[in-house]
């Protein structure tokens, strides 16, 4: 019979009783998730479903062959792949394994750095016929990351190096940036593993020396 919410012109807000109930519920959720992780971590049999979270660029290019090899080696393991630029919570088991570019992985996760990723500027041949590759990078028409990718190595590099460069478009995904560049809209800075294999793209320059990040495979310590 306790009143948990108050209705106000701006919407519903929790009462002190509602706040207390929510805090207790969060503690219960965390405890249940911790027990679940510990039990799963003690099970050494390679069976069941593994949820993997990664970016759309890795899912598009590198991961399919790796996952096919995993499936062939461990046929009793089922795979669920989630592609998102947001790091899903491994603490609450939104995913079991994260394959992520990261300069500094979260401290509550464990794993391995498996590569250092390089980046380069790419454009379509028809764009480069009208805009010679040798011109200064700031003089090119760019396709840039939007706020969703502002924290990436490319987002930081563009703010630092090309703050006034004209932008033909923005996008929240490197896969979308690659598609727009291949359509001739302009130049996009892309991970080399994506841009080098993308049909209809070629490098405008060599690798950008001051743009790198690390690729990690991460999971929760309990798992």
C-alpha cells in the first residue's frame, strides 16, 4: 500500500519509499548477476550459448571467419552476436565476451590485447579524379563521425587536425562512413582492416601516424 511515485506536471517521480525500493532492487540484481557469473565461470565444459558484443565494422570484416573457426572447433557452443558501438554490460551479462577497440578497457574486465589498429583516409576513385589525392588533407571534402563516435581515435584526430575541414556528411558508424565514401561523397578516415578491403575505396594517404587504437577481447573476471 505504499505510494511509490508522485504524479507531477513534468511526469512521475519516485517517492522516498520508491527510491528505497529501487536501491534494494538494484542490489538484488547485482547479487543475482554475480552468483550467475560465478556458477558459469566454474563450468569448464565448452557448451552452451556465448553472447558476443562487438562493433559493426568488426562484424562486417574480421569476425565472421574467426567465428566460423570457433564453431568448427567447438560445435556444441552456440553464438549470439550483437553489433553496437556501445559497450554492453558484461557485469549484468548483457554479453559474455566483448571484442572492442579501446585505448583503456574498463578496470572490471579482463582479457587480451590482440592487435594495434591503424587508420588511413579513403575515398572513391571518382572523387579523387576531381579532387587530387596529393592536395592538403584540410582541402578535401570530409565525411566525419558524429557525436556517437566523438570519443574514437578518428573523432579525436579530426577535432585536433581538421577542425575547420568542410564536412559533406556525418555518421555514427564506420561502416556507414565507408559506404558514403565509396559513393563519392568525400574522404573518410577508416580502420585499415575495413577500408583496405572495401570495394570502391582506395587510400588517399598512407597510414595516419598519430591515429591508432588497440583491439581487445574482454570478459568479466568471474567468467
